[in-house]
RNA sequence: CGGGGUGUAGCGUAGCCUGGUAUCGCGCCACAUUUGGGAUGUGGAGGUCGUAGGUUCGAAUCCUGCCACCCCGACCA
C-alpha cells in the first residue's frame, strides 16, 4: 500500500492515480483509453445512479434506450453539432471478419463494408431526434421526458481515469416541449436536480451558471452547468444542461400541431452527468490516507472490526459484534462485519481508511466488559469510546454529521478560493499562486476569452446564475463590462 | 499527434553503461506463535525481463519498429 508514498500536496496527479488504483475503484484496461471500473468503484457509481434516477423519476422522467450506433448521415444534419464532435468519433465501417487465406490471421473482410458508416455515439441527440419525429404529431404528445443510461465514446488523445476516458458511462436526458419557455424551465429544473445531487449526496458544493458562447454545447442555444472546485484548485465541470432551442427539431423535421392547428417546431433540452462525477468525488474529499466517502454514497457506511485475542473472550466479542451488525443493518445502514481472523485489526483499520468507509467500529474484550465500543470517523480521524446504549441512533447521527462536515469543509475551501480581482497582474498572480476561481470583469467577447486562455490556460467556467450587475472594465481588454465571470484552470 | 520518461513475479524494484536466462522488499501458500493501528519466525510457490524483429555462439542488457502508461504541450463539453 504505497499510496502514502505520494503525498497529495506534493504530486496531485500521481496521488489521484494511486488512489484510484489502491482504493480499488478502477484500472487501465487492455484497450487504449478505456478503463475497467472495478466492483468497489462500480458500487459507488450504482449508488449515484440510484440517487439520480430517483430524482429523475420524481421530476416526471422515464427511462428508455437508444442505439449505440448512429448513421453518419444523421450525425451531419445539425451543422454545429457535427463540428463539435467530428474530431473524436469512432466509426464503424465493416460488419464482418474473416480468416485470411494466406496468413491464417483474422482480418477485416473487405467485402463487408457498410454502405453507410456508423458512428459510435458520442452523445445521442441525433438518433433520438430522428426517432422523436415519429413520436410527435400533436401538442398532445408533448412533453416527452426521456432519460437514458448509456455508454458513449469520445476518442480522446489523452486520458485520465474517470475524468477523461475514450468510453464512459453517463445518463443523457432528452426532452421535447411545445414552447421555448417550457424547455428553458426544464433545462433549469434539471440543473437544479444536478446541483441538489452534487451538494446533498456527493457533498461537493457547486456553482450553477451558464456557459459562454465559446464553451457552449455544439448545437445548443444555452448551456447551463454546475462547476466544482477540486482540492488542487482546478475547476471541474460536473454536469451540463442544455437548452437546444429548435435546432434539432429543424434538423430532423420534428413538428407538432398546436391547438390552433398550426405546424410548429418542437423545443428541446438535453442534460447529462457521467462517471466523471467519480473523479469529482475523489478529488473533493480524499486525503493522504486514501479515499474519503460521504456516507450517502458509501457502499459500506459502517465497518465493524472485532478485536480477537487468545482465550475464550472471542466468542463474546463476536457475539456482540454480530448484535451490533444486525441492529445497524435493520436500521437500514450499510454495515459490514469484518470477522476475518487472517488479518490483524491494524491492517483492517488501514484498509478501510484507504477505501473511505465513513465509520469504523472496533470492539474488543474490554469493550464487551464495559458495554462500550470504539468509534472512529474517517473524515476527521477522531476516535472515541462510546457506550452501546442507543447505538443505532448515535451512528445514524454520526453519519449525518460526517455528511455535513464533508460538505462544509469543501464549501469552506471553495469560499476561500473564489477571488475577485481587478487588474491583469492580479489575475495572473491569483491564478498562478493561489489557484481556484477568479472572479473578474470580462468584456463579453470570444476574442478576449480566447486570448486569456492562451496566455493563462484559464477558461471562463461560467457566468453564475443570478450574477449581480456591476459596472466595471474588462480585466484583459479594459473595455466596459457589466458583470464579473468566473475563470479557472479546469480539468 | 509532438517533446521527454518508464516498462523486469500481483505491487514496488536491482541488474542494463561494460551481453553469459535474474536481485531484494511487500504480497501470496503452509505451519507455529500472534491479534486494541498496516504482526513475527521457519519453509515454499511464482518471471516468454511490455511486444515483434535484428546483431551475436549467447540478449533483460546492444540496435530498430510497435504497444501501453506517466509528465509537458497540442486537442478536448
């Protein structure tokens, strides 16, 4: 376990890679750019899915599934969309292999070339809107509120586990509406769902905002986002929600008849979050000891480690441990009793710390005699002896406390790392030395945005929602500006 | 895709310069003693040295191509 060899403060990238590996979350696969999500990591993703899926259902959405393959012609129908994704599409050209007569090797059968090539979906707007054309005739068919859980492929040149891989898992919501107002409302509503999920489940504070035209989704009129700040001072886009206007409806000729018997194009939204959230989770809370998981997301919320000794006390210890185990389980807590006698308690302590288990209960002969137990919390590493009376409530309360503490800690860090600056010198200095978000006036032009990016690598992460109007001058160009926007270096 | 680096047992490594089929630690297996913060002893198993060629009597070692990963760029919803 040489996770501790690399300190978070010394080499954040290496620390992250080690953590993903040693906490058993994921590993590189034999396929370039693609990862294997291991059972422990996948269990966390499943919990995220469950929490999100519940929220989607509560807001009226239903799940469906669309094809992995998209005909190239569909893909090219929306001009800005294809522009945005063309450079990272995997393309299927053939449908058969054969054994080469000479070399006896398996080769692509040149006679099995597809008439029309298929794109492996980088996102599904095109296939979905092509389908919606058949589903929508009248205003009575609207709205359509569909979500799909799927994998997508974006051929990246440089990958990082969870943060950027060629294939990743996500959900994509695709909705169709009769009016622009309703679609915009949907876009904003789902942004709120994401923000609620990020803050209350992941315990990661996020800033809700809107992207600049330059950072907008290819094919959208507006892209809303939630932006998080990682422990190394870099920002991470954690989710996006797009108001697509009528772009896809026009590209795929999706019209509906109004009450007044008029033909109108349908209004669209799409929104998604991905396994990238795993990266956000790791980079928001974890430390040199390993992963730190918020209780609401932890596959194991409480682990019970019996301290076994030579002699007859063991039976009593195990019996007590089981008693606690069943009491906690009955209360709906995800609890594990680790009664392996092949590892020492110290080993287990370290292992569960590495895996981020929020609460550890240790119980030995002394505790049994005293009717007590030792409770250790992962977030603060505090240990305390606790009387067994009312154990379930105490643990429930503690889990709640840990959840809140993690959020508060991350929020404090972020608050300290949003810096308002008024000069270009200050801008560069904060970005370089203090890191985090820089709040600065911007003249609103893409030209300035790109120049700033070129000179500092910082991008405009978002224009926060409900951003106060404030007259000022652009930190770069000196031109007049009406508001501050958030810049940061980002993943 | 460009520049740099790395690749030797599950993990981390020595050996490479100066060619003669491999070192050590952790982990793994067995037994014993242990167990309140990563136990100890003894014995044991495990390696086509990333991969494909080349040079050579002989290649982990020298040469070339390829692959993967890491760092820096470019690119990137």
